[in-house]
């Protein structure tokens, strides 16, 4: 297995006085002897570059973000959430960090994340020597996750963390910068749609394009059958798509806590869209052959369960475009009845995000919260259910009597 002293760690992003020192401390603990390069862009707050736990500090000129608002069809903008893009900052700071890296392998890590273990090293070793289609890297690059092209974007590999041979990491992060807004406005709409991919797609396609035979998305939302199959082939041949827990990383930033959700937590919206490790292994088995069998065998029943979950996920997005709310509610109620309260809560929360005043959803979530001992939050949900459907009062009062004795009235 690769030793820590063979690794250069590029810690990339903005300097955060709360998160970045914790990130650097975690690297020193988990990867003793690794070369550490802190590559941030020049922006407040200032910090003492001589006092950080890094072998080198790079203060990059800030290319700023790119305002993409109104550049796409409104439906595409809404579904991709492409409005302001930070990709140029990420590319430049990562690329400049890699440029001074001196070890054979490199880990790219955000400044607002921390290492918890070095699982990525073991997974890189597991896949070494296993050939695959559409190959552009000398060895696979290990990442935190991928989206399923059958339920989400094609060619989407999470860009928070990546690990591989230094030359392969150079290739991944050699993606061109996004053009400025004026240049994008001057493009015909079709060309603009093809250029404005989500950042994760942009990185992956920039690296893999030479091996794709000219078949690339016409827009971020293009998931034609040929692209779906090609995505699974190309990712199986070039990446190892783990979850954050297997990779060994944890998000520190409050807005990224969804990354820390365990893969075993089901019915969360991201669980539906993401190809879990088992689903990724099924791509590898189909496109890379029996050389993957020992890795699958080591997963045991977890692999079998993951394949069953794929069928559930597909049933939630039967047309490949929209979530089936009725099916998600059905699965949430089943999980609730079976005592899998965390799974049920994720299903209800996803549905409530779209319909916050739905009386039956608020009733179900209220009952669940009361079961978990969260009386105040549960009462708020029951109140919301009553505002929309006063006829539910007897049911709500019965729930309060059961779970919060003495507070059924009102």
C-alpha cells in the first residue's frame, strides 16, 4: 500500500480560521510524513503563513466567481442550480498546489474538511492493476462519490476530495477555466448550454473527453441512453467512487453536513441520486470483468443489499427525471412502521421541502418527532397539520396523549 510519505496533500480553498487549522491538524495526524501544501486564494481574513502546519503556502490571485444567472434556459437553471460558479477558484488553487507537489501521489482536500482515516489509500491499492474501458489515467483516481446517470447528471464525480498518482491528478485538474460572463453571453444558446456544465461534470469531461469517441453531453441535463452507458463505463475505468466514510473524510462546514450522512441512511434525496459504492462496483463488474470479483466478495451481503437499493432508487425516479412523491411517501411510511425512524424522517423531510403545508406529511413527521422524544418540534408539525386540515385534531390529540402525557389539549 502507498505510504503517507509518498503523498503530497494539496489543501485547497479559502482560509477559514475555524476549519482550516483543523484540516491541517488532521492531515498531520492521519498522514505523518506527507508533504502538505496549503493553496488558498488571497482574501480576508489574513493569517500568519509561517504559523500553519504546512510545508508550503501558496496565496493565489483570486479569479473570483462567475455570475451565470440568466445564461441558461430557466428550467435548466432551476434544475442544475447553476447561478454563481466557484470552479475557477478551485481549479486555479488546486492546479497551483499540484505544480509544486514533490511526491509520487497527491491528495486534494478542501480547507473545510478533515481526514478521519486513510481509507482512500487502501482502496487505491485494491484497484491497482485492474484494467478498464475509456482509460485516460495511469491508475484510477479515488473520489468520494458519483451520481448515477440514470437518476441524475451524467459524468458527475464529486470534486471535494480526490487522490491518485501525481501525473493523473495533473490531468484531472488541467480543466480549462470557465469563460467570463461577457464571453458566455456572446455565444449562441446551444453552445452556451454545452459549455455550462455543472462544475463536477466540467472537470470529469475535460479529462475523459479524448476517450469518449466524440459522445459528450449537449447540456448539463443531457442523459441520453448512450451517455448513460458511457458514463458508467468511463467512471468504472477511471475512478474509484467511494462515500465519504470509506474515503476517510468529514465535512466541517455546517452547510456540507449532508456529506457526513452514513451510506446506510436511506430515503434521503441525495441517497436517491448518488451511486453508492455497491452500485459503482456493479458498473465495474459489468465493464471491467471478473478481476473485480475479490473486491465485491469482500463486501459480502452489503453488495447484495446495495443492488436491491438500486431497484428502490430507480422506482423513486421511474422516468429518470422527477421524484415520485407517492412512492417516496409509501417507502417513508413503511420505514416508519418498521421502526427505521431516521430513514422515514429523511423521506418526510424531502417531501416537505416541496410541500411544506401538506397536512398528512406534517402529521407523519409530527408523529415521528414525538416518537423520538422531540416534543417541541413534533408539536410544531402537528400544529401545521391542523392549520391545513382542522379535521385532524382528534388524531393529533391522540398522538400528544400517547407521547406527551398531559399536553394533549390546545
